[in-house]
C-alpha cells in the first residue's frame, strides 16, 4: 500500500514547537517560581484523564472493539481523547488498524519500526503521508465519532486549556500553563509514541516472534498498561493489554469497573488455555534452538523428555479447552430454554466444577513436568 510522503508543516511545528517550548519554559518556571503541588496535581489529573481516554477509548474501544460502551462513556473518551492532539479517533483508529494489518511492513505500516526507531516514534507524524481512511466503516456509523472527527481540534483545545482556566481562577496562569498544559502535551505525545517505537524494539516476546512487538513492563506505568505489547499484537481484540493479574494495566481494571456498573459490556478476552499454548510454543522454540547448537547424540534424551513434556502439556490444554467450550455451550442452551435453575441444574454445575478441578490438576502437573524438562535443557546449556 504505497503512501505519498510529504512534510506536514503543521504537525512538524506543533510537535517540535511544544517540545522546544517545554524544554525552555518549564525549567525557567521552576527556577523563577519553583513547583506548587496544585500544578503537579493538575498535570497528573490531565495526563491521567487524557491518557486513559487514549488507551481505553481510542485504542481498545474504537480501534479494536474490545468491548462496547454506553454513549456517555464514549463521549467522555472522545472529548478527553481529543486533548491528546493525536488526531481524531477515526483517523487514529484507521492508522492503528493498518499498523496491525501490515505490522513491520515499510509500505503498509504507518509507523513501521523497520524504518527506524525515530521514524516509528514521531517522524511518521511529521512526514504527513497521505493515507485515506481505511477499515473504519463501523466507526463512521457512530454519530459521536463523526462529530468528534469534524471538531476534534477545537474540542481538544477547550479541554487542554482546563489548567489555564484553573490558573486564571487561582492567580497562577503562568504555572498551570507551563506544567498543566505545555508539559502535559509533550508527556502525552511521547508516552504514546514510545509504544510505537520502544515497545517494538526492547523487551520480551513471550507469546509470538512473528513481528517486532515486545512486552515492556517499564512502559506500562507511563501508558496506563500499554507496555505489554507482544500480548496485544498476538490478541489485539482482547480488552486487556496485560494478561496477568499483577501486571500494571489500569485500563483493563477500569473497563471491568465500567462493566460492573453497567457502562460497558461485551468484554472480549482470549481463553487462558490459548495464552498458555502460545507461551509453550515460544518456550519450545527457544529450547529447540538451544539443543540445535549441540550434537544430537549428546542431547537425544533431553529432546525426548522435552517432546514428551510438551505433548502432555498440549493434551492437557486441549482437554481443558474442549471441556470448557462444551460446558459454555450447554450453559447457553439451558439458559435459552429457561432451565438454568433447580436441582438438575445445580447437579450439572457440580459435575462441571469437579471436572474443571480434575483438568486444572492435570494442567498443573503437566506444566510442572514441562518446567522440569525446560530446566534440564537450560542446565545442560549452562554446563556446556
């Protein structure tokens, strides 16, 4: 998909201008006035509201349809997301869907890391390639999205100037403008841009190595959970970016909260068995590479043990997944008939719980067997 490259004067002036002004005016402000807690609070409030609107709204809701939201929530995301000054939700989603479709392809990916770190980070914005809206017909049906697309710059300006309004009311326009407006714009831009650049350059690939995406826990706090990018590229439609409960992803926690209060529904998530299977395949691939560097005669027993452990793990995952799917289908059938109640239903639920417990026990045993085989290979590699 060829793109016509041209320099966007407006984008270039805005990105460089806000950065240079922040580098000059923020230190000057700190030297002359110091830093007030009200300024820090305003910066954090605006950075959080706008950043969450980008990750939850622009990214997970509009770009990937990972969940559905009531109109007040969509409106809030569109209003505060506009203050990121990263274009309208429609354009943002179009570019991002193309990124996933053509990831790493310098011709199709708008911010391909294969064209360099800084290109993926922000040069692509300043280059201003002419890209038509693509694959966003679903979003164009939403009147709120169309409204924001038409007026996003003015909406963003009104919202972004909230710190200035507060500064005017409290007699501290200069401090709030420097910290809450200017510094916040730069921080929002470059934290978002780091996902396009750093999250495609540094980090781990626990789920897939078919593209450059990486999990980077250091980026997660800056981007409200977006740092787990390898997981996201593997299952872009999942409302989470961090699959494990302890991984920092306030986006997924808030979406769950919105669902609990009735503002969101239809949350999509990949089954845990698929996640484990992906991890298993990646580990097996890396361990096979370790064994391939050694004479087959020396590692024959290790290969056999690793193969048996992987086969046991795959069987346990397959059994658990098939049993779960069968139970979900049975549950849907009983609910459709209005029979999901009474003694017969409770008996079925009890049978499923017992079967699920047996499957989970086998999974734990198979995973322990796999880990033991993995450690043997790694120990052999260390000794050699």
